[in-house]
């Protein structure tokens, strides 16, 4: 969750400066530096990465980001802060589930549609965790992270959480990303 919280903080910074990011954001758009500090890549660099990244089945990942584009952006072509939040929610779901935005060999191809359906039933939430975690995660953290993701991928733009709210929620889950003052240990006497 530390990486997700830092990406959200970067997006919040851009929004504060009056910049909207772009049509979609996916895991290939996030570069990790020293200490796993994320950097949002330039659009051209992200496109190059998509064109070069092919999986073993020969399926080109050029289409990976297409399901993280907000529904209203498909219709209008306009990118807004709300559409950025939707795309971030798709990225967050990628991180939580370990799934691609589009799974070529899966009948539940679209990550956001699949996740939205499963999030309606609390008994299905554990099924959404990345299998690579092998069940080693606090279930309350999974529920909270999925709640944040659902706040981002709401179909109606006005119902999506502002990125500042997302940053606050993820910072609670990411213990080392600007924790609240009360979480710092007391100084020795």
C-alpha cells in the first residue's frame, strides 16, 4: 500500500497544480526507483513500455490501460480530475488483485467490472487478493483497500472520492507514508 499511497500523493500534487494526468494510468506507467519510490512516467515512455512488453502468449499489452479509462472519457474524450481518480482506482485494483486490467484468457476479462461485481459481496473479498500473497495479509487491510478502490471506480464522476480523500485513506494503510503525528513513538525521557 506504500506504493499506492505515494502514487496517490503524486496525483494529488498534480491536481493541486491544476494538471490532469492523462486518459488512463496503469501499472506500466509507474516506475519504481530506489527504496521502491514510485514515479509516474511520461506518456511516450509508457506507450513504449506497452509496445515492448509482450507476455508468453504473444498477446500485446498495448491494450492494458484501456479498461482504466473512465466511462465518461470514452464518450467525451475529456480528461478530468475525476477521470484520473477512476484510472487510479483501476491501478489500485491491479495492485490489490495482481490481475491485469484485461485478462485475455479469463471470462471475467475486465478488471474493474470483475472487482465491482465481487465487492458487492463481502464473502468474496478474500478471493480478490493477489494469489502471490498466499493469504499473508491482514483481512481488514484488504477490505479497507478495496473500499478505497471502490470509491475511485464509481460509474458516476461526481460520486468518486477526491484524490485527497484517497490519499488520506491509503496513508492509514501505508504505515510509512507521512503517518499522522499520533502514530510517532514518544521520544525517550
